[in-house]
C-alpha cells in the first residue's frame, strides 16, 4: 500500500489519488470553494519593498477541504500546506503556475494496510506515523523506531536486562529468534535508518522512508494478521461433494 507516497507538489486541478482515512479508497476530491491562500509575511515584506519582486519570490500558506466522493462515505479531510509559483512554458510566453505542497492532513490519510487483527497500540502508531509522514518525515522516523520497540514487546523480548537497565533497540532486535531471521535483518535496517534520522547525521531520502514504511507494512501483516479460518468451508464442501460422505 505504501510503495510511493504522493506528498510532492500538486495543482488545484490535479489532486493526487490520496486514500480516504475512512474507507481507504483513492476517492478524495477538492471542495473548490474551500481553498484559501495567504501570502507569507516574508513574501509580503519583499513585495512591499518592490525591488524586483517576481512570482518566484512569492510564497503562501493554504488550507482546503477534501471530501470522499463515495456516497456511503463522504469523509471530509482538512489539508494545509505551503504554496509557490513555478515557471510554465506550455503556452507561447512564460507564465507562472500555482503549485502547492501538502504538509498536514486531518484525519491522517490511510497510508498503511488496515488490519483488524492489529493490537490497539500498533493501530495508534500507524495513525501517528501517517500523520507525521507528509510534513515531518524526520519525526515520522522516530515514530517508526517506537513502533519497532512496541512490536518487539509482542515477541516477548524484554525492555530491560540485568539490574533493570534499559536495553537498546539494537540489543532487543538481536534477541529476535533465528526463525525470524528475515524480519530481524529488516528491523536492523530500519533501526539504522532511525539512527540517521534522529541524530540528523544526514538527510534521509524520501525513497528510503517510503520503502521502510512499505517493509513495515508487510512485516506487520506477516506478524499479526490471522490466516482466514476455512474449516467451515472444508466441512460444507466435504459434506456436499465427497462421494464417500454421501454414502454414509
Ligand atoms: Zn471514503
């Protein structure tokens, strides 16, 4: 579900196919007359000074409402962010087109595969992660680290060791049994990403964050989603179609 996030610039006339927080479908539409922009103080001061002000120097903040177009849903979402002008060479002469960058959705978009089998603590983490990802990716990386700690609780890996001292995330991940070696390596890789993000060692690429979230989504389903129980179907088909059971 999270192979690619769509938090880049958009225009009012081409809303990305963001997924509805309520029904999970990509059917959010802009309520046209809800879109409001205000020029930032910095751009206004530059504009008032009027020294070679061009649209490229302009910037604003925007707010708008999206609504799910599914008749049985109609979930509203408020969206805020910042806006700029970019050069547009599509016509005969140079013009400028308004572009907007989403920073915060409320309620947060559906970015991870919904699963009723997840413990409430995991559901809360995924909501928090989804809230932070558009505007604060580094904060999202910290939430990702906390999510790993919570998943390790469900592996019954203790948070403290000798003398009640807290174990590092690295130590806890090392305690994942070898039978889950693939998940263990994945968790360690996400921990490294978390280190880079939380210590501001260097900028973390959007691609690294998106692929880590995709891996987390997959691992969570593998760990927590209960397989469908088909016993009743087996019994019904056997009763109705197994010749030997008809004889009885
Ligand atoms: Zn919906």
